């Protein structure tokens, strides 16, 4: 029996091509996807799966194998070709079809992967079908299908996607902005010209865009398309300052995440963007719930409350965010990793929508207003960012830290996801990695010196 623990993970499929992820495995996953989710029959006729892929060279081969597995189980296939992950979610949502996106997101060039969803872009994670798919493939237990084979067709959704994005966040009346965009040779180089420029036939917007690395190239010749790594933002930061831009945008490989750089070349925390967008979404839907994972800044909860919203904390991970959004009918959700989720986008995450919201806010200000000044009210704590430390016995170290810090007066202990300790004006969280002997530390405090002191104390204990 094949062991797929390193390939089929909690939220998606991901592995090195072709050593871990090849055409044969993709065929089996496609067939199991149809079988487990019972997709072959829908509304009295054959079901349909929509499939897209990013710019990685292995994409077309793996898509073809997966599509054959789907069709051999009696399901039709719509291939949308090149797409960002949020472009695939748009197709799944607007067509109300299950989908498969071939991407390894921000991972290096040798990787590829699959993100699966149900109709309406609903996630397929470990507890919503992915574990069952993994077991069926491992045991080579995909049942034979004796009905007619499915058919394949091609359909472009890029223009409709671009139009829909502009409808959700209208920046056509904004003041003119100078924007640098680093696509990292990823799918932002495909979607930005369609949404923010006129490549999809839409009217021009009041944006002067300086493009960086828009050529689609899954070998990532300039830098990895992973903007959570500060080293990948250096070129963007320099270009923003060089051309005197109002802001910079950096997309990851599949463009479902967007990171923002202000006019000084300083990175804007995803927590700050979460607070900003939460305020905007609450103006559209007063009194709604807003989701944040527990690593985002306490400032996010403060802003939600100040704007009449209901803050709801979740564990880290898109499946938790999306499930909680569905349960609470939340209007918006944000994560510290730069994923932003929107109720009016089928609760799916979109880097493009986060970019549009940022542009909209700045575009409504008087000429000469800086992004850093607009964002200042949302920056209330000094944050360490996520620090990974190799720890063999994560449970023991976490228990020691809980015993030391969790019994002090005025302290709140929260174990929703790892260990969170909340003081009066400081917070830290320690979470074990699911796949490596690592503890992940995040610290914040009102006072930068207090944050640094607490961070160093905790790291010293973790590294004993």
C-alpha cells in the first residue's frame, strides 16, 4: 500500500514533481475525487468538474492525467487553462461546480499540487473528503465505473473574473495612484493586467502600474513567489522608492495572497490589512461577524468591535476560517499569513480583492496622502512575526511555558490552537508544526521594548 502522508496533507495535495506527484497519482486522485464526493451524477445528468492550473511547467501534464481520472468515472470536465487560485474559485462559485486547481502556491519550482473544492468553492480538506480520497488512493480502491465516459471542454473565465472583481470593489472614481506590482513570475502576471489594467477589455482604471516579473515562468528566475519571506520583497521595496510609488503589491505564485508595501518601502502587516478591510466590509454589512485567526493582532478585534462587528477567533488554516464563516455568516475573514476571505466571493480567499480594497482606501483620500498615514490608526501593537524554532519535545516545552506564564495574576490562557497567553497589553502564541519538529512563536505588545523582551525570553526557553 502506498503511503501518501507527505503528499496529501490537511488542506491540499502537494509534492515534488515527478518524484512525489506524477501523472499516475493525479489520475488516481481525480478518479477518487469523483467517487468520494459522488460527483458523477448531478441534476439528472453527468456531473462536471472545473480544472485550472498555474504557470508551473508540469501543470498541463498533471491536469490531463487528473482530467482522465475524472472522465473515466463518468464526470465531464471544463478546463479553464491558466488561472490564479482565486480565478478557479470564481469558476467554481459562478458555475456552481466542484473544482481542482493545480498549483504549489509559494513553494519552489520543483513542486506542484492540487487544491480541491466542492461546488460554490467550498473547501475539500482533511475532514471534508481529502482523508477519504487519500485512503482510497493508497489502497488502490477506486471503484470501476461502467457508465459512459465523461467529456472535456475548454472555457475561459478570465474576463468574467476581472469584471466580477471590479464589481465587488469599484475603484474607477479613485484619485490616480502610482503602483508597483511584483508578480514574482506567478499568476499575478496573468490576473493584474486583466483586473487592474485593460487586458480583459475593461475600461482603464486611474492606476499607473510599474510591472515587475510579469512573465509567467514556473522556474521563478528572479525570486521565489513567496512574499511572506522578506527576502523576496527587496526588489519591490527598492522599486517603490525608486519610482516614488504610492504603494507596492506582491503576489504569491498562485496569486491567492497579496502583500502590500507602503510608500516608504515598509511591509504592511497582514493584520493591519485585516483590520482595514474588516472596517470596510462592516460598513456594507453592519453588525456582521468577522473571522480572524488567533495569530492576527489584537488590534483586529478592537477595530471589529469599534465598528459594531462581532469578532470570532479561529484556528490557523483556511478550512477552519471557511467553516467558521459558513457557521456564523461572517462577512470577512483574515489570517496573519496574508489570506483574506470574503462572503461575497463564496467565502474564498483572494489576493486580488485584498489589493483592490487597499487601492480603494488610498484612492479615496486627498492628493498627497500617504498609505502609511492611512494605516497608522490600525497599527497598535509591536509584533514579532512568526519565528520557527526546532524543538524535539514540543509538548513538554509548551507545558513548561504554560506553567510559568499561565499562572500569573491577570493572565488569560487560551488553547484553541497551541498555547495563547494574554496579558493586559501583550499576547503570545506557541503552536507546534503539523509536519516538522518546530514550535512557531508569535509575540505582540503595546510597547516595542516589552515585545522584544518577551520574545527573547520565550525563545531562550524554547532553545534550552
